[in-house]
């Protein structure tokens, strides 16, 4: 599975962005998809994830501001980011995960920069 992210960019504090992650084939067989981010000098952290059944979870730091969703018909996962803060700045990576056997696919990353 190849994953291509889009939608990153530069936005002012309080603004919104929507990230998209398009898979090269059907995601029905994918157990979970989600987003990680990595800020300069920091470890990669999980932002949000969604299972094939539609159950979603997100990091405490983005709860109430970010929403993850998936469109199985279009092989795409979205991350709607509202009320953005400078600390949301980083490279956002999409992933797709198969549980048995375990394997994780990664996108190339998209830069999100939030200015104060």
C-alpha cells in the first residue's frame, strides 16, 4: 500500500487545516489508519487513529480540536485540525496498519506550521 499525504501548510494560530491520506488500493483490509507527527528535536508521537470499524482515538493534546475520519470508498483518511496552536507544528505522517501479520505502511509526511 502506498500512502500519499496532502493538505499541510502554513496557518496562523487558531486556524484550520485538513490533511488527507490517500491509499493506493482499498483500505477495507487495513485494520487501522492514523496520523503521527514529529516536531523538530522531538520524538514522533501518535496524534489520532481510526480502526476499520470506525472507532477513533486521539492524543489528549488534540482532543476536541482534531477529528480523524476515513472514507473507505475513496481509500482516504482525513485529519481535520481546528484551533491550531504553534505546538501543533511538525511533520505529519500517515500510516496504515495490518495486524496479522503485523505490518505498518507510512506516507512521506506533510509539513504543518502554525505561526503565533
